[in-house]
């Protein structure tokens, strides 16, 4: 069962990235989505991002470097503390997340057509019953292993 759950995750994520590439985001990787979500709307320092992702500050820093090179985030001086450098999503980063959400909706609709909308709803309900109520822990990359 764990392998089937993981394969379902992998099928969705691979399809997402194929479509993101077609829509102008060929360099986006799964870790990038996790990191951009973990930044939140107000941004975060590399240390904060590392804690949120469950990875080291150094690993988070490398991810921030990569996302900055790709134009998905920018580093700015914190308005409240000039010593802090905060990574914030750029419009390109926001676009990536928006497109990802729309694509996931389309992929869900594909699954509903394949197995039936009622069965998909039941599957999601069953997964809600066997998983914690605090549904989103963003530290998945750290749990899988350092990026």
C-alpha cells in the first residue's frame, strides 16, 4: 500500500511537471514547489526555510540560490531588520504556483473520469480518515532525505 500511495503521488507530480514545462516552466522541479510554498506570502530567510522544509540551512540556501537563478524568487532586505535577507516569491514564482494549482485541478478531473467522481471522493475521504487533521506538513523534502 505505501508503494501504491507513493506511485500515485509520483504520477501526479510527473504529469504536473510535464505540463509546467509545456507552459513555460521547464526548469521547475518538485522541490521548487515545496520551497515556494514554504516561503509563504511574506517570504523567509534561508534558516527559516530550512526549518519549514526539515532540511539544513545550507540545503535551504542552495535551494534559494537555484530559485533565484531561475527567477522564481528574489532576496530583499527585511523592512524591520536590515541585517536579515528575506527570500520572496517573484511574479514568476507566483505564476508557477498558480499554474500548478490549476494543473492539479485538471489532473484530479482526469482521475475522476478514470475511476469515477464518486470513487475519487471516497478515496479522498478515506485518506482524510487515516491521516492527521493538520493536513499540511511542508517538511516532506527533509523527511525523504536532504535535497
